[in-house]
C-alpha cells in the first residue's frame, strides 16, 4: 500500500535537494566566519582587478592629455585621489560582501535545519513501518 505522507515528504526533500540543497549542503561544511571571510577575500580581489581595469581604461581614454601635460601634473594629488577612491571602493564592496554573505549563510542554515527536520520525520516513518512488518 502506498503511504502518501511518505511520498509527499520524499518529494519535498527531493525538490529541496535539486534546487537549494546543493548550495546549502556545501555551505554547511564551513563555519560562518570562515565562509564570510573567504567570500570577502574573493570580493576584494575581484573589485581590485575591476578597479585596475577601469583605471586603465580611464588612463587610455585620457592618454593624449596625460602625455601633453606630463610635466605639469601634480602626481602626488593624482595618486592620493586614486588611492582614496580605491580604499572607498574596497571598503564599500567589503562591507557589502560581509552583510550579504552573512545573511546568505544564515538563510541557508535555516533552510538546512528544516531539511534535517524533514529527514528525521522520514526516518521516523521508516522506523515505524519496519516495526509494523
């Protein structure tokens, strides 16, 4: 005889495993601080590369002006602007990554705890059915 409660429960578990489960199970192998720090590091590296590329594009766009005024440019002021914008960019993206990935980890943990609760319920159903037979 078919046990519809067990079928519904197994279907819920399978849908979760196909959609969000892979990512959530992968995240569960990390401590929260390790996961968030790793993601912040990846964000800082990616934003550094992006900042360097954008800075290179700006330099190439203004290359004629820079060559023409190479002697009279205030390189100290120009360098402080570039460094200041870099620090602001890294700080902004780093804080965004900190908040975003912390929230993602917490949401993942909540979904994973519901998943384990459903697994325990399924195990209980199997134990009850094995005792009956």
